[in-house]
C-alpha cells in the first residue's frame, strides 16, 4: 500500500499542463488509473530507501541516538511528508529504547494522526505498545483524538475494542454522544475495556435523557467488572440509583443510594442525593434524617450547600418556621465567607487552578480556598492521572538534559513540554470553570435565603387566610401521645449531644408538622 501512495506522489510532477477546452465540447471521460510498472515501483522503493538510509546505517551500528537524530531530520523535512508517519512510528520505538517513554508516546501519537489509507496497516502495529506506554506514563488520554479519527489502525479485535473505548471517551468529552455510543458498540464482551465501556454507555444514555435505557449497560458493567474492586462497584451503584431517580422511580433510587458502601468516597454524595429522593415522595422526615448525617461534625469540611437549603425547605413545608429561620441565619453565616473566598479566586489562571488542586491532592494544603471546595480533587481519578502524567513529563525532561548534545533532544523536549502544557491547561480550565460555577451557585443560594424569609411570611399569611376561610384552627395538628417502646432486638440510649461515626446513615427523624390540622405536606393525615 505504501508503494501505491508513492507512485501517486511521484507521478504528479510529470503531469502535463491542462489545455483549454473548446466551448460546448463534451466532458472528457475519466481514464482508468494505470497499474504501476516495475520501473515505477523500483523508483518508489529507492525513494524510501534513500529517505531512511541514514537511520538504517546508524541503527545497524548500534547508534540509537544518532538514528533518532536521522528520524527527527526526516520528520522536519516537508519534502519527506510521504514518509513522516512511518518515521514517527520508528522514532517512537527508538525513544522507548532510550528510556524516554513520554517522548515515545508523543511520537506514536503523531504517527497515528499522520497515517492514511496507504500505510494505516503498518502504522497500526505501533498501537498496542503505544497504549501500554501511555498507561505507564499516566496519559492514555493523549491517544483519544487520534483513535477517534482512525479506528482502522486496529489490527486485532481486542486492540480495536480498547481503541474504541478511548475514542468514545474523546467523543463524550466533546458531547458527541451519538458518536460515542456508536464507538462503544465495537467493544465486545470479554474485552479488557468492556466493563468501562458499558459504564460509559450508561453515563452517555443518562446524558441523552434516557435513564431507563441506561440501566441495562450499568447492569452489564456490574456483572463484567466483578473483579474491579469495591470502588468500581460503588460508582456503578451510584449511577444506577441516579438513573432510577431521573426516571422518577424514587423508591428504587433510595434503595440504590442506600446500597453504596458506607466506607466509599461516594457515600456522602449518595446520602445527599438520597435525601432528594425522599423529598420527591413527600417523605420529609426521611429527608431530614438523611441530611442529618451531612450536618454532623464529620462532614464540616465537605461541600453540600444544597443539602442545607433542602433542609431549610423541608422545615418550611412542615411549618417549622422558627427553626427554618435559625437554619437560614446559620447558612448565611457559614457560606458568606466561602463565597468571598471563591470571588477572590476570580481571574486566576488555569495553571494556578491546576497547581492549587495538585497541591491539595499531594499535601492537603488548600489555602486560600476552603477545603470543602478542593476535597473532591483529593481522590478524583482524572486529576490523579493528570498529576502522574505531569510528573512523568517532568522526570523525562530531566533525563533529556543528559542527552542535550543530540539534535533529537530538543525535539523530544518540545513535544513533551507541549503535552505537559496542554494537560495543565485542560485540567486547570476544568477546575477554574468548576470554581466559577460554585461561586455563582453560592451567590444564588445566598440570595435565595432572602426569598425564603419572605416565603415564610407569605406562608404564615396564607395559612391564616385558609384557616379563616375553612374555619380550621391555627393550632398545630394534634398527635396521639404514646409511650415509646424499644423494638425487640434493639437497645436505646438517651441522646446527650454526642455524635458517633458508627451512627452515621442510621438516623431516624419523627418530626411532626406544625401546620394547622389537615394542611401539612409530607405528613400522614
């Protein structure tokens, strides 16, 4: 296939100039392309041999560094463009042999981007080692764009599946959900990437507003990923619960949220989302009980402002106006300083945002922002991978100083630096956008608390009007006083203000609405 391409390129200079066509003359009939002659093929082979002669000579003599110099000279020569893809691939092999894995990955990535129909099969031979090396340096994402553009690089079914998964991730990040789903269909059951592919399929279907359809791939991912560990299982359980919630099946959502392991990093988020599911079925006591866990000292450094507003709104609907007002004051006191800190970060560069998150992930330091803002990045896989990749790049740039006398060193350094800069920019921009979103969110919530105060006044007025129109009493709904009994198999201790870690997630609230009889929402009449 390489020879066909070279034939076409070498034939171009010998083409004659076009002559003017008489007016009204019939269009010429396209002639079939002539098969290359033995002489043409010989010229093509000689052109390739000449292009790689210096590389072959140096490699045969064991001079890998000089062989790399020869390849760098070739890829920097615009007249040698037909051979660039092959040269990049060979350069990746040389860099790997010289213990420069990051430079190798950048070279192979260039080979994949430069490949075309005439050499894709040969260039595809580099794909397995490129994926393995990219994983080693922590930067599999570097290959996503090339794979999304050219899945024909795959030589075997298993390689095609892994490539398709990376390509689908690229499509997902670009919000090309239909394209991403199409690529995921290439990942077959039994493929190493199959559990991740099914999990991503479920996420994409949810993004498309198809939560019921998402349940099937999540179930398949659970089944295929049983050996992936509890973290993978918990993430799928959480996403499955989210699908039930989005589908309006709140009881199943509650069941799913409750299944997330108590020791999981996802458990606090599951508690918050579970509280919303209880709220959707007017189980305000269930909402308050679930939110009580997040209101304990164990979660003071977590970011759940919406949970505090949900607690206030639940109390509002139960006509617990004095307590709702107390909660509003506490919300303003706690979140105004956080809002000010977020506003202070406005204008910081993406690099500064990346360094802030990296410093927190590595040391726990979070100034000048509250820890609650940065906490998610401490365990986020995506950020950890980017941090590992940047460290790999830094280590390799140090090693390249030892071979700075070789011309290839400058090229390798520029490629690695370029990728390092791109990683920091992409991750930093993502973190900056999230911080800006949180600043706007907190600002809006602080404004909402003022509306809550007005709503409480309106609610009281409305209740008085309803009572006047219906003749009902404004006294709180009466409840039957019963002696508390401890259920069989249970033990009970009086609450004295202490909070214990093993109690988290097991709180119950039996709060009676204080609305006039028959007017309470979320209560049994």
